[in-house]
C-alpha cells in the first residue's frame, strides 16, 4: 500500500511540474522522488490532503527550488 501512496505522491508532483513552462522536458519519476526526499515531502502529506491544497504546497516548493529542478531536467 505504501508503494501506491508514494507513486501517487510522485505523480502529483509530476503533474504540478507540467504547469511550469520553464520546465520543458518531462522529468523522470526518480528525479522527482529524489527532489521530494531533499525537501522532506512525505507521500502522506500529499495523498491524504485535498488536491488543491497539495498542488499549492508543491507549487510553492517548485518556485523556491526551480533552478535545482531545471538542472535535473
């Protein structure tokens, strides 16, 4: 069950990344998972919250870490 929750959380982050035009390439899920680990984002924090709330949290973190994410792409 935890694997499915983690995959759902990583997928939610991947979907939020698509909203940023600066990120032209679709990032591999393992790069997103590593970024989540670096930013202490727990899968439970994203899976058990409302979609809009989770997306807002992700977008704030993405804006703060955009240069690092762009290097990963």
